[in-house]
């Protein structure tokens, strides 16, 4: 099942980060290897789609992360235009 969230943090030297689910809940950890576009470093507040996998004795981690280009920016622009 595909979920959506925003990057909460990313440590490029460690190659790990956390993503906050849009539907709420605790941030999920991910590794650089879980990024579909490995050459691209995720930035805080970027929107990604992801799936979850249980590792380390049942802890959920985000896997198969894919950057959702433009979605957040377009929604913010539309909201600003509607507000006048």
C-alpha cells in the first residue's frame, strides 16, 4: 500500500532520515538505499510516496520512497490564490 509523507530530516553523512506520514503518526526511518532516485538527496518538507516494511523485530520503516514533484507546491499556490 502506498502512503504519502514529508521528509522530517535527512543526514547525508549517515545516509538515513525520517519521513512524517500525512495521515498522522510517528515519523518512519528510512535509508538512502530505500530512495528510488538514489542520486537525489531528499530535503526537509519534500513530499514523497512510500511503502512500509517491518524490520528490527517489527519496527516499521519507510521503503521505496519516490519524490512527488510539484504536488505540494501546486496545492500551496492554489490555496493562496483561493484565499485572495
